[in-house]
């Protein structure tokens, strides 16, 4: 059983992860970008595996819960992203905007989420958790074999330069993180309770390994299964996950990071809107190209700061839209704007 103490560090780990997601989309320097992309998305799949419980034996409630939690936000915010994408097209920030792109992107039919790209995560997580619902009933060896088989299929499909619909290839690639996260519960408990000196040593080693292997390959985009060295990818991913967990255990009293972790799904979805609108503002004022050419590092921090300033109202709006969508779909009373604000 997962205790409240564990939940706290899990939320902190998610808080760290989601900050890295946002900053990674602010076009940081290449060295930083490679480091972040080495592990920030695998971390969320690992945590989902860690939190997975076999106590929920009935498939229908499990499926309905994942639809409500993952698919409803995916489709609602994909649709809401279409006018923003059109505006970006009209402003010259993107090259094309066609009905085919809109239809295929909305349903992720060719493995690409055109509108609000970060939410590829929602579809991939949905597919991978459904798969693990059945695989979790296998013995440990069966789960490991299934995870390796999934990774093998994802690697093979990627080598053919083919994308699978509904994020299936990404789900297969990420499946091993869910399995390892699920199986690591007793080991994580031991590491969490280890001495501070041991944690510091693990932190230093994991930072070094993550940094070295993240810099040793040029393409590492989990969402598009565009990875040029799979061995380096998995080494850096697991090392980065360990690094994040150790940091979370060492700062497990951070209320800010805990809050960000609790709201990580909202941030995952809504930061696209804030960054896109700010990019449009810079285009209109004529500053975007100037800033990125002359001050790339400072500009990425500027984007990040703008999102942090807008984060709370963005989360508030996300919560209201999500609650309203679920109320309509599940025939409940439409929530009031004030009631949603009080929950933030």
C-alpha cells in the first residue's frame, strides 16, 4: 500500500518533471535540452507504474476512469487547440494547416499530434495503462518479457520509419518504464530509507550518468519515437528517473513542488496555449527572431518566466473546462466558475 509520505515525494517528483517539460518546450540551450529530454517523459510513465494497483480487478471501472482522466482532456483540449494552431499558421509561425492534418492530428491516426503536441502523452499513457492492466496479471518474468517485447516492436517500427495510430508505438516504447516502476516498489522503499550519504552518492552518480549519456546522441524525441541510440536512451532515462527520485526524497517538504505535481496534468496540457500566445505576441511586435538569434538562452528563460506568471490562472481555466466537459459527458451538474477556482 502506498502511504501518504510516499504520495508526497511522488507529487514532488511529478512537480520536478512537469517543470522540466515546460522548460524543455521553451527552446533552452542544446546541452540543457538533451539533458531534459533524456528522462522527463519516462519519469511520468515510471511513476504511473509505481502507483498502479491490482486491487481494481474489474476492467470496466478501470477503463472508464482512464477515459475520464486521460481521453476526455485529450480530445477536449485538442479541439480547443485548433483555432490557436490556425492563428499560428496565419502569423507564419507554422508552415501548413490542412483538414487532413487537423483530422489525423486530432485522432492521432498517423502517430502525430499536430495540435498541442505535448498531449501525445495522454493518448500514449492511456494505451500503455490499458495494456498493463492485462500484463500485470502475469508473473514477474512475463511482465519483463512483455516489456522487452514492446520495446523491441517500437524499435522495429521506428526503424521502418512508420508511425502507429493512437500513439501505440510510443506506448510500447514507454511500457518498460511502467513495468519497472511497478516492480520497483520494494527496492524504492529500501533506497528511500537509506542514509543521507548514500543518497548523495546516488544523486552524484545518477546526474553524471544521465548527463554523459544524454549528450552522446543527437535525436531523443520520445513522443515521435525519434531516437538515434536506444541503449543510451534507456540508460539515461533510468538514471534520470533515479536522480529525480533522490532529489524528491531529499526535498520532500516542498509544498510548491507538491502542488505542481498534483496539477501536472493541467500544466502538461495548458502550457502549450501560454507559450503559443506569447510567441504570437513576439511575432506581432517583431521581437521573436531578434531575441532567439541574439539572446537564445535568455529568451528561453523569458518564455519559462511568462508561463510561471500565467500558471495559476491557466490551471484554474483548465480545471473549469475539464470539470465542465466531464459534467456534460457524465450528466452531472455543470460546475460553477467560483467553485472551480476554490479548488486551485
